[in-house]
């Protein structure tokens, strides 16, 4: 007999004045007992009847529906999963505090809510979450407890830690979307998880894009065939999780607003434990409730919006029922939804960095003890006679044992290869000892120290080998073997810890074969924007996966007319406008690119890139690296800058971007023919890149290539655009035209022969060392751009002088010519006196020549 529990009425906002018992009459088709009667209060009756019906619907595999025994097994299985996850959290904290792991952050307190969410995830659905989702990962099969501990120990073996190969701290999950060659797997076979990042709310903008891809797959005719690895008719839902305090971040609000505007199948789960580390919710959120704060966005049939649900994190039946109902509606209608999961507890505090007893009062700690979801689920099982006390204890012990065994296996998997490596190191070092020599005893002591370390790491081995090498006889055979072993060990660790900044597939951008630009004899001269327009027209006609979007991009064809007329030709699904929300423009592109599409996300001006930089820097640029080649995001970011006038439209924060997006390509074309070739290279590759078009180049005349859309511009290969013998000038973008003015009007009349090199891409930079070859001829060099002093010119200087050894060929000190440290003043004079001008460039080079 299931009995109503007064302790379960905490989630009932209005208690009925008169409570009458009601009954569920439930016939079990596979049981020898034909009928059960379960007794409930009216509210609990509705919840539990819906709950049982939900479980029936979820388990229909034959004409017979869920029997009571099957219902019992389902509930106990969920309890076992929750208990195993809780034990993993408790054991994980101990592993950190005893020194086996570096840092720990866990998902205890959220187990029931995540199990309820897991029941609704179908193959092809995608998680975009944060670092407390371990139970969701376990319950969906996207991870398991052994892999959880492997990540806690930072195991770099991808077989044991497939999410990040030990590159991210624990709690950062992701499934592997690519095979060993970097090709897409079939993402529709199982639920998937995009790769987590640590910055709070950083997962939000990516989640928007992943969900937006479902909308495109459902509604875009060109995508109906050929994309079966990525979609089943756009029916996939994206499950996005976030802690309540992180809803204070701007990325959360921008994403929720964009999701409501776009109407995409995004389900956001807010785990509300009342705190942001130590800061109470009342200091975080208006009205002390994110669902109340968002109430104005509640879906309306006439005005749209988002569906908002509230549910308690300890109420098993309500969690399962509410989430199932909300996800089903989201999947069918593609109306976004938010589940505000309240009264979550956090039994171990925020992380292993501190204790929550420091900031939670006794009443709160007592509440967390009594309303812990594990306590409440146990009560649910006991009070409703689902299982006996003996059965419950047996489940608990099995779950705890499972977690402990998984921990032991993970630790052995982590430690065994290190100990084997130590044995090899011991052998080669002892060979040096056996040869004798003045340092033999010291070397033997180093070896003993290494072999006695109880819990060694790879760093211990490398440091010992290096110390032994420093004391070994220079030319002995044993030393030679030791040096070979040391180099092999370093190479192995380099592969483990530094690989995959870029794609290592055949589609790596540097492997794209160069296709030279071709011109017909009667080639037309067109404006730069017309060249781009024809290029985009060709691209959209030949590649159905390409989409373009941004502020003012759709209807008017972008502010400089590169897309003029193309929305009308290819439709609003493929070329469209967005709101003024740069971070989620990038987020849309991230999710689309991760799901097999080729988005071109436009940020209208380079100055606005600051709003977009966080997801590019933390998510896109690191994706291949942090997943060790498990996921990719071939996003193209289009923007424009250089030489525009005014403090906030000067458009040259290149050094900031350069240092923020390592892992992406940074293209700085001097004209639109070059830009088109760079777009083609990126579209043929499987990597992300940014193309910065010259803002003052759209109405300059250029010759129309005959193979537009087919030729490629190689990355990392500068181009000599003017040959000379006296001085090498290195620059990019619009500044090259200022340099040309300086040469034509001042330097050339004096007989100064200038060799001008357009670097074309800053990431990568001159991979074949072409610039130093020019320097060997001229023995003088100057680096020029319109970034701040010590910015991108300093980067180019370091690349040529240090990496290429250019200092060997200098007759005089090299120069850098930059803009001033301040931003440019307004109007033509402001631009002229704030940035490099032809006269100042000429004077600097004249001075260089006189030394």
C-alpha cells in the first residue's frame, strides 16, 4: 500500500481545506496479482498517477505496459544510481583531501533532478552543461563512475578519460563526436554531450546554437537529406544546465532572450541551491527567484516566450512528471523551456577549496540535512512500501561498493603506466650508475628517491631523468641510452599534454592545397563588396551547409552590401538578421558548426568583437585541445575593421584578439579578392577562423577572378607584394595602402628600394620563414600596423627576430611603427594624427636608412 506523506506536501503551494483519500486502481498485466490500490491525498494522487503513467509510456516495448514489479525496479534502479553518484562525490572529496587528486567539485544534492532529466534524453539529444552534472552523465550512459574518477586523477589516457584526456579539472564532461581521423561519427546513435568549459554561464550561448541547429534541420529544405549523422528531422532537444547563481551572468540573460525570440528546442535546468559559493541568492537574483524574475517571458500563445516550470529538487515523483511533460512539449513545439529546480542541497559545499559551514547558518545546514534528495527519496520508497528496509540497505551497499570499486580501477589505471615508466627509468639510470663516475652515488640516490614515491606523477620522472643527465658522463653509452629515453619520455608527454591545438585531420587548414587565383584576359574591375557578393552567391549555390547571419546582414545585405540581394535569392533560413547580441551570435555559430553546418557568423565591426571574445576564446579556440580531438567547431567569424574613425570605431584591437584565440586562424586580408580566398580555405577545412575585412576597401576597384569560390589562399604564407633591396617592410590589411603611399610619394623618389610583405594571416605567422629570407637580402626591417605600441608589431617582431633568427642578418636595429597608445580621435585629422600615416612611415624609414 502506498501512503500519502504529509512531509511530501511541502511542494503544494495551497493546501486543500478538506483532504479526502483517493485511490489508484492499477492492473498489472504481467503480475500474478491483478490489482493494486494505492492511497493518496488529492494532490499526491495526481502526481503519482501521472508519474506511473509516465514510467509506463517510457518503458513500452511490447503490448504489456509497466507492471508493479517493473515500477519497483525502476524506482530502486534510480535510487541505486543516485546513491552510487553520491558515494562517488563523497569518495572523490576524500581523494582530494588525501592528495591523490588536485581539486574536486561535485554534483551531490542534484542526483534526483538529473536522473529525472536523464529519463527524457533520447539518442541525438545534446547536453550543454556545467561541472555538477555527474549524475546526468551516469544515468544517460554518456559517462560512468570509473571515468569520473579517471578525470579526477587527470588521467591523460583517452581510453580511460574520454571527455578531456585529463586536460580539464573534474566535472567537465563531453562525448567523443569524432573518430581517430577527425571525421564525424553518427551523433544520432546515443545522447551526446558537448564539451564543458569552466567560465560561469559560458555553456549558455553554445546551447542556444545547438538548439538552433535543430530548428534549421526541421525547417530548411536544403537540409532534408545528407545530414543524417546530425539530426532526425530536427527533433533533438538540447539540455542546458546551470547553477542558480550563474543566472546573474549576462550570457544567461542574452541566451534566454535569444531563445525566446528564435523559438528553439532548448531546455534549461537551473539547479538552485540558494548560494553562489558563499553569497546567498538574495544578493544574486531579483525577487530572490530566477523563475519569478523571468515571469514576464512566460509563454503566451499570442506573444510567444518560454515555458517556465518550478519543481523541488527532492520531490522524485514531481521531478519525473514535470520534466517529462516539459521536454515532450519542447520536443514537439520547439518552444524553449526553463526548469527552475528549487531547494537543491549541496551537502559538501561548493568544492574542496573550503567548507560551507563557514557561511551557512545552523538552520540552513539542518534544512540541507533533512531535505537532502537522498533522504527524501528513501522516505518516498519506505513510506510507500516500494521496498523493505532490507532491500533498501542492500541497494545502498551495492551502490557504494560500485563507486568504491570504480575508484580503485581508475586509480590503478592512472598509476600503473607511471610505475611502469619509473621501472624503465630506473633501468637506464642504473646503467649510468654501473659505469661508475664521480656522481654515481648521487645518481643512485636520485633513483632511490624516485622509486620510493608512493603516488608518483609523470613530472617526477622527467625531473629525475634531467637531473641524472646533468651528472652523467658526456660520451658514455649509458648516457646516450639515457638521453634517448629522456627525449622519448618528453615526446610522449608532449603528445599527452600539448597536442590538438588545431585539427590533426586531413582537413587541417594548413593541409588545404593552394589553388592559385586565375584571371580571364578580359576580367572586369569591380568594387570590393561586389567581389564578395559574387563569392557568397557562388558559395551558397554550391554548399547547402553554409549559413550566414548577423546584425543587418539579411534584409539589407550587410552594412557594406557583401550580401546584397542574397537573402531574397536563398531565403531567410540561410541568410538572416540577428538582434544586437554578439555573444549569442557567436553561440549560434558554435552550435551550428558542432552539428555539421558551416556557419558564417558576422560581428558587424571589429570593435564589437569584445562582446564576442569570451565564447571564442574560452570555447571555440580551446575545443580541439580540451577534448584531445574529440570535438570540433569549424565556425567562420566575419568582421571588418581598420582605418575607421573615432574612439569606438577605430577597429584595431588585433593584439588582444591575437592572444585570445590561439586555436583559431586569424586572417587579415588586404583586399576582398584575398578575403574570398581565405573564406574558401576555411570552408574546405574543419577548423575555426576569423576574417577581418578592410573597412575602407569595399569600394576600391579589384579585378574579378575567373575561379572565384574555387581558389584558396594558403594560411601562414606571406606574399611579397613589392620587391626591393634596401629595407623589408612587414604589415597587413589597410596599412599596406598607407605604406604604398609612403613609398610612392617619399621613399621611391629618394631611391630607397622597399620590399613590402603582406603577412596575410597572423595565426599562423610565416610558417616557412619567408620574411627572414627577405631580411637576408635587405638587412633592414620595419614592422608596421595600426595596433597599440607593443601590440601586434611586437608579436611580428618576436616571430621574425627570435623564432626565425632574423637578428643574425641585421645591419641596424629593427623598427616598429604603430598607432598611438590612445584610441583615434574623431574625423579625418583624428585618424591621421592617431595612426601611422605616410609621412611618419617615410620619416622612420629614412632614419633607418641613414644609420
